[in-house]
């Protein structure tokens, strides 16, 4: 097992407010970071903000403030997401920090030194919202092919990166590393794009002042994508190197939305190859969310605010819904009705009630003290075998970044434990003093199944898992427990007195 794990969100553009898309990527990264920590790995999890570019400059002018003032004001919305969503990022990078200026400047210098950056002139159709140039063949009716907004003709001196030189190295890298781009459908898409030929890339602007200046070339600032992508090495200590960079680079996963996959899977590894730095090991492109069947937009007033979701439904419920509702990598549709259904059905009725009613019976029949473990029946062995299978299935799913499969497997055990209650009928056993040992075994098995479910679900619903962990008499933080304990039946301590109830997932009245 690789002893380290480095995961990143894309850095979020400060010209916007946080919405469901930002929350989705951040929560997904946090679930993976938490999972790998619980596997005993040394983890580094980076998120942050992209604060340069024309959109920020224009908005700042409109508001009568400097771009830096605008960035300083807006960044707090994104910094606050970590606490609101119970996210455990190790660092938060801002592209306006001195350490990032040093990192970008050094990466640029190394490519220049290598002959991969040269001065030329760029002319094309420019889309300000996307900060992208397009050719005559790419635009339709004067509109940007990505966002559909009107483009304008521009011509300016520009430094270019010899992207064309990296067509074969990129295709070779994809071939040697088939899991570099996931899901597979996206990999095929990117490989076809690169195989079709690459044009050299404009990597500076003179029409813009809000950015990182190119040393020795007054008036030129480094283009936003070259600047933004470099955050991933800035965060681990580039260009100074040192222990953090040596420990964590190359990154295991850059988590991105599918709209920015090309920048991460084509431009970024090429920049790194040019500078003599190893490319990342993986890029995962997830899908987009619609809201109640409609595209999310400010004009429709249907933008999902993660802060509101947390306030109304709780962070755990929001985290669970986003990672359970759709296969990761595909598009999904958000609805409050769907969220409430998941809370009441999966969390409150299935999982929360399993622990709560077992604690109630333990209190009623054993004064709250956990009895000795003595599994004997065939249904006991079936539950134990399933718990081991589920732990293995969750591990496979998480390694494959298939959150919905991991959660579905955990719920297989939750549902099996609830069926076990009905089959074993503790309330009937309690009527016969001769069956007290059997009653004790049944309750122990239920509590142990709950313990394993709590352990496996901790990366997804961390606050509720901690509450349930404590209710089961387990010591310390569940986040600090090792997941190897999920595959070993019998970890629950006997003789411990537990509370008579623990409501981890309150029902939502629709």
C-alpha cells in the first residue's frame, strides 16, 4: 500500500459565490482524504481560490475597489465552506500569496530555459467569462462554444507554450497510466483530442494587469490557467522542495468538474513535463448538477447555497445525499424532496434507528451493559460474513472513487442488521429466562454490526458517526480509528454501559 495520499480540489474562482458544484467537489475530496487517513496513510488535502484574471479585474472596477480588496472580501465565503461542511483540508491556497508568485515564476522560468516558451502574437476570438481564445472554426454565430456568450476579436503580443511538442509525450503518458484520467469515457475523449493535434498555447496577456508579472517583460502577466494550475505544486512547497514536496508529489488525484478536465489532463502535465517535474498520477472529472430538472442559474434563482443546506438539513445529510444520489462521474439532479427522502429513509429509519432501537433493548433487558459475544446461530455467521464482505467492497469502491457503491455496500449491512432484528426477535427471547445468553448474543451482534457501519460511514457522515461511536462506548475519535478494524468482528467491548438512546439522524418533517 502506498503510504501517502495527496488530493486536491480545483481552486475556486472568487468572482462567484459558493454553490452546490463547489460543495460537491470539496465533499468528495474530503471523503477520500478521511478514508485514506483511516487506512493509516499520511494524507495532504489542498483546496483554495483562484484570484487573478480579467473577470476579477472587471468586477473590481465596477464595484470601485481594487482587485485585491475584492479577492480578500470574497475569499472568506470559500474559506468558510470547510467549517460548514465539516471538511478537513490541510491547507488553503490563494493565488495572490507570495509563495504562489514564487512557484509560478519558477515554473515559467524553467520552461523558458528549456526553450518551450517563446514570444509571439496572438489573434483570435476571446471569451472573457471563460478567459479563453477560440478560432473561427470553433465559434458559432459569434458565441463561445463553452458558455454561449458573445466573444470579441482580439490581437495582442503573447508568450506561447510549445504544447505541440508534447502531443506524443502526453499520449505515451496516457498509455502507460490508463487510470490517469477517470472515468474511462473522459479518458477516451481527452486522448482523441490530443491525438487530433495540439496547437501552441498562449500563456500571457498584455490586456490585463491583475496577474503575476513575467520577470523582465513589463506589461505581460501570466495567463490565468498557467497561474491557477500551478497551485497544486505551490501547496506542497514548490519551488523550495523540501520534505512536503518530496513526500506528496506527484498528486494522487486532482478532482475537477468535467468542464475543466482538458486544462488538467492536457495543459498541466505538459507544463510539468517541460519543467522536469513528474505529472500528477490521476485526474478525476465528475459530473454537473441540475436543480429540480433545470440548469442552475442566477437568473432562474435556483442556485443551491451550501450554507443554507447545512443550516436547514445539516452537513452530514447534505454530504450523504451528494455522494449517494448519483454515480460519481455522472450528472445528477438535486431536489429538496430527494434530500429529505434520503434523510428520513436511509439515515433516520435505516441507520439511526438500527442503533437507537438496539440501545433501547440493551437498556431494557441488560441495564445498558454490553453482554459477552457468543455467536452460535447460522444467522449470526451470515451477518459476520457479510460484515467482512462489506468492508472489502467499500475499500474497492473507494479506491475506484465510486462513492455511491461504497455507501450502497454499507447500507447492505445496515439493512441486513435490521432484518436480523426481525428474524432473531429479541423481545420474544426476553420472555424466556433460559434464552438470556442467546438474547445477549443477539444484542451484541447488532451493536457490533452498528459499530462496523459507523466506522465505514465516518468519512461520509463524520459528525453523526462520532456521536454513534461514543454511544457505542468506543474511545477517542472515530476519524482516528483504523479501518482495518472494520473487517475484524468482535471489536466492541463487553461490560461497558451504554446510553439508552442516541438520535444521530433526526427525521425531517416534509
